[in-house]
């Protein structure tokens, strides 16, 4: 019994009570999902309706308990006063709701009234119990010792006995799961009635068994609903009415997680058409269709639909546009906004034409499902089986109808956000129109240049003829000579004007030809981008949805050649063409520019991968910069991926609150440990002193972890106020070693300092620099092999070019090294390479993230190098303090 008692003590006290609530809430949510889906698939069925109300009520009760607990933490009310009777009321109400839901196969109106009456009685008794309990709450009396607690247990036992008898008598589908869950539930309340801990306010045995009961209940609800719906008979359509397929059975192999991930990927997509292209293949697999086509509204009157996604894909850039007036069943389904099925031995001629549009030679059964959101029609889903000819049965059309309803709402929500990859195609059409408009102007200029050239040649021949005539006249008169000289001067003047016009038109023609070449190059670039995008969309079916990554690509000269929509949004780049913008100007920051210069440097020892943290308008962006090199190892392309950091403000506040609550018992443990080590309670043996040293080292480690957790999870964790001043690095290192001396002694580690006698002072904030050293040495102490040594090395790096005088320091451990692919994740928050206990990293990842933030805030850099099988070396470079600067 001691094991169960310890488990109960863990569940009734923080943070174990949080684990209890999380497990129960998750189990109820898992049971609520299939009940909600079945309720939507069959609104008139009593089973899904009752289980939806029962599970929703139990979930709401747990939420009320959590709210009361939070009010207690805020000191608005006393949890010990209000929570015990309220938790008993919610427990009894849950048993009554489960009993009511078990009778869904034999539902009757009197059962609803009986449930309402019993719930009102339970609420009345709760009010009566509170009236007697409130005066006793402040008298150090536990609620488990009151008569009200015993009465609640009798109520719960009675309801659970009836539930167990109902399971054995009714025997619903998968009734064995229900019997097991109710039996364990009944056992928990029985143990609470016989062996209750009278010093507690909480029903410990009920909480302990609930950790098993609620997951079993979730399994039972899911399996019994599926079994009931697979057995539901189908009704025949009335004579003379259009053929409509009723809601029927749900396939036993239905992948609810697959549908949930699919619709989540569509609604989280930034661009609708690519998401639908990826979803069409997944829908064809989930709905077991050989052809899956998704078309969106192109024109309302006459109605036309533009195909945006098809499985299997056609392999073309332009999908067909369907005029619904050419296809009878499609127009009928669109006007009535209802399902239509075309199948049978004799298929209409237009059906073969329609399948031909999708690349099939033969026609087959076709299911037409309009996509709508409320009264608004957004598109159409077409499902066909042209290869096998398999007909669509009413059972097989249940999930397509539900899928169409959910898909229509998802498309409507994404369309309200806007965005489409077809803007590239529109830009290509604009460039083509500009090219067509420029061709007549170029032809006109060419004709003018030809005419001027011909006129210039004519004037040259005229001048030559006049010169010949002038030479033939042996002794011309002075008047004739003056006349011909004037004629020659006018002709020379006209020739000079014509030459100027020709030069001007020639320069204009050169500019127009250069513009023409530029337009042609841009058009070819757009065509290549469209082809690459189409290829990527065809291969994107295996790519997980919901990956929010911005992409920037620059050439070897540091000029942007491509930027997607998310990258432009994150860095506030222009929405139009960004090609030709310098990459170092996209984010004005010295570290950003220095990283780009190093990555594009032709030096063989330059780094080819750098991780940076950017701050844009108060938002944090994680940036990974990678250089792609040519065969001669020279930089060719620079790829930048941008990832916005997620925000979990509410959960962070809860984590910070819980972490602060841990400080009180830790302070007590630390104080008593210090008293024992000081031999205030008696002389200690060597082994006792060694054990206490280990306790103190672990308490100090836990304190540091709590500080990291609070600093990282706090909503204002990114706000860092620094006071730069000259700091002696050697003294900071010695203080950090003294602070971690207990941990080094516990793991029998030696610390070797390879430092010069004197180092120039560092320009940094002293407290933040101490935190950096503390985390680097703590990581080395935690991951190094016992009995080895930790090496600290420091040296001065002289100024080079624009790089000022700096101090370079390293901390080397013997932890076995870190995998190369985990390097970008070493300094990421809430992450540690590989798995939680992987060799090579001692810190949780929070400490390294804090160290990186503090180093970068002080104007420095931090990175890691590793030697597989030996250990890792963390490098830190900080600017030196220069007098007068």
C-alpha cells in the first residue's frame, strides 16, 4: 500500500495535480473528437448526441476545477474551502452522464428527465454541504473526515453500480471496454470509502484510478460509435425525387488523424492552390478514389469552374476551365447544391469528354460534390473510378459528403486571407504584353534610321557632284564661287544636323534593344520560375504541411535573386520585384553584414554555415545562412532560411509561476544542507559529507535550471538591459569555477586554465558575462566523463581590417561530441540535440540559448566545434575595451 499512498500524495499536490488534469483533459478530448464527427455525420442518431453532451459536460467540469485552482493561485479565493465539495459534485455528475449515455441504444424521454432531476439533486446537496463545510474549513479539519464526503462516495458508488449493471444487461458494441472502465471507477470509489486518507481534502483513490478509467472510456466511446454507425441500415430514396445518398456507415479503417492533418494543412497554408494540389493526392488515398479533382469558382454567370488540383496530375501548368452548361450532372449539382452520382451500364457521352479533360481515355462512375460555406458556393469536388469502374455505394459516399462540407469551409477561410501562385503567371502575361507593345516602336525607329541613312547618302552624292562641277570650271567668277561656297556650307550644315539626328536615333535604338533584351531575360526567368515551382508542387506530396519557412537566395556577389512571400513579410522587403537588392541591405545590422561577408569569402577556411537571431519590429526571427560552393570550393549561391519564433505567452506565464513556486522548497533544502555541512547537528563522516556535497551540487544545478526556465519562458525574456564596462575575464572565470565547485567535486572533474598572465579588459556587462561563463562551465561539467578535466583557453586576437581588438575564449569538454546535423539546434530554446539525454550536451538547451542571447547582446559571437568520440569546444569572441573609445 505504500506505493499507492505515495502515488496519491503525488497526485494531490503540485505539480502532480497538474499531471492528473492534463491526462484527464486529453482523454476526454480524444473521446470528444469522434463523438463530434459522428454527430455531424448523423445528426438524428441518439448515440453521438448523448455521448457528445456527456463528454462535453465532463470536460467543462474539469475546466471549472482548473479555473478555481487558478483563482486560488491568484489569492482571489481559498481552494481548500471551495474545491473539495465542488470536485465531488463534478465527479458524481460525470458518473450520471456516463450512465445516461450508456442507454443511448434504448433512448427515451424519461431518461432525460431523470438525468435532469438527479443533477438538480446533486447540486442541491452540494449547496447544503457547503453550508456546513465553510465554517469548518478554517479549523484544520480535512474534508475527507466529514460526513459530506462519505455521502458523495455513496452517491458515486450507486451511479457506478447502475452503470455496471447497464453494461452487462444492454451489452452495447465493445461493451467489454465499458465494463473494465466502470469496474475500475467503482473500485476507486470503494477504496476511497474504505481506506480514505482523513488528513486530505481530495479523493486520492478516485484520482489514481481516473488516470486509467478516462483513457479506457475514450477507447470505448470511439469503438462503440464506429461499430454502431457501421451497423446503421440505409434507407431507400423516395420515388420521383433526385437520387440522393443518405448518411450511412463510416469505414472501419477511417483515418481521422489523416483528415485532421489534411484540413489543418489547408487552413494553415499561406497560398491556397499549392495546398490543394498537395491535398488532392491525400484525399484520393483517404477516400479510395482513382480520380480526385478540386475546382474553384471562376465565373458566376454562366457558372464556370477552374480546376486547381488533380490526382493523378496532368503534368501541365494550365488546368482546364469547366463550363457547367456542358455537363448536365455538374450543373444540376451546382444549382441544387447537393450530391449527384453518375454511374451505371450506360454512361452519357459528355462524361467521356469530361474524363478526357482529366487525361483519361475511358469514363467511369463519377461522384459530384459541391463545395460550399453556408450559402456561398466556393467550388466542386469530383471523385471518379475510371480505371476499375467501381461504383459508388451509399456507404462509400458518407465520408466524401462530410469531407466536402469541411473542405468548403476551409477553402472559404483561406480565400478570405488572399494569395495565389498564379500572380507569377499574370506577371508573365504583363511582360509579354509589354514586349508586343515595344515591337512596333522598334520597327518604326528602324525605318526612320534607314530613311535618314538613305537621305545622308543622297546628300553626300550631291556634294561630290558639286565638287566635280566646281573643279571643271577653270576660272569661275567671284559671284559663282561665293554662291557655290554658300551651297556647300548649307549642305555641310544639313549633313551635320542629319548626323546628329542619326546618332540620337541610334542611341535611342540601342536603349530600346537593351530594354527588349531585359524584358526577354525577365520573361525567361519567370518561365523558369514557373517550371521550377510546378516541379516542386508535384514533389511536395511527401512534404509535411504547416512548415513556415521564409526563403532568400543570393548570388556570389551578395545580390538577392529570389525571395518568397514569407521572407519578404518577415524582413519588410518590397512586395514587388526584389531581385538586385543587396542582401546585406535587407537587414541593416553589423553582425548580419559580417556573416554574409564571411560566407561569401573565397578563403578556404571561411565558415559555410552560420545561425543568427534577428530582431525585426520587436519580433524574433531565427535565420540559418548556408553557402553552396562550386567544384573549385568557391562560393556560388547563398541560401537563407527564416523561421519566426513561436509565442506561447499564456503557457509561459503558467510555467514561470510554477517555477517560482519551486524556489521556496529549494531554499529550505539548501539552508538545511548548509547547516548539516557546517556540522551544526553533529560531526559527519566522510561518506555523509560526500553525500551532502552531492545534494548541494544538485540543488545548485536545479536552481540554475529554474533561473534558465524563468528567464527563457518569461514573456519579457527578450528584453535585456546591459551596462557595458571594462571587465576582467580571468576574475569572471574564477568566480564561475567557485560557483560550480560542488558540481566539479561531485563528478571528480579537474579544471585547467590555459590563460596568459594578463588579458585586456572586455567591454561587456559583468553580470551577463558571469551568466555566460556559468552556463558554459555547467554544460562542460554535466557532459564530461567523470575523472577527466575541463580545459579553459583564452587569447587576444589583434585587430584586422574592420574587426576591432577582441578576446577569444574556449571551453573544451570530454562529452563525446555532438552530431554535425544538430549544430543549428544547440543554441535553440527548449531543444537539446538528438534526445533529452544524448551524450555530448549537458545543458537542456535553455542554458545554451541564454548564453547565445547574452553573448550577442554584448556584441560578441558564440559557436561550437566538435570532435566525434572526444568532446566539444564552445568558442566565444567578445570585443576588448579600448581606453577612450
